[in-house]
C-alpha cells in the first residue's frame, strides 16, 4: 500500500511538473519571439504541444507502476515546495536557453533572411495568424 501511494504521489507530481513546465516554457518563448521578432507560433505548434505531446505523456504517466522496493528519498508532497519549484524553474530556464541558442544558430545560417512581418511585409494587426508562417515559430 505504501509503495502504491508513493508511486501515485510521484506520478501526480511528475504530471503536474510536466504541464507547468510546458505552459511556462511556451509562454516565455512565445513572449521572447513576439517582443524580439514580432512573430507568433503557428497553430500546428500549439496542437502538437497540447494535444500530441500532452496526451501521449499523460497516457504513459498513468501507466507507470510502483517499484518492488521503496526508494530512500520520499517524493515531495507539496506542489510549491522547494524541490518542485527548483525542478520546474531549472527546466524552464534550460528550455529558454536552448531556444535562444537554436535561434542564434538559425540566424547564423547564410540562407536565413530575418523578416519582421509588421514592418517588412505589412501584415495588419487583425491578421495575427499570418505571423505564424515563419521559420522562427518552428523552433
């Protein structure tokens, strides 16, 4: 019973952490892209992240089972505990650093021509969805 309880707690916290990291990472990366390049992600990015990866991760997280032995370190029981917040913060920071590195690698390519959709090709504000048709949003 204790093994099952610990496995359930660890799985629930891992699922919570995964979705919080995805939400914070997408929001931060989207804000950086919007403020620096004036572009948005394409709709397929949200669909892949929310529907594709979210459902797959939830499916596999709910299929996890308890180990035959108890680990020496208990899983944390608080959603906003030090360990959980540090784990989430570190993962979001790594995602943002990785995104910025990949974006700089894209900008260094000789074939890449940086375009500001508002100033260069005059996409109106009410046609915001057309700003997602770019190489930056696919990163």
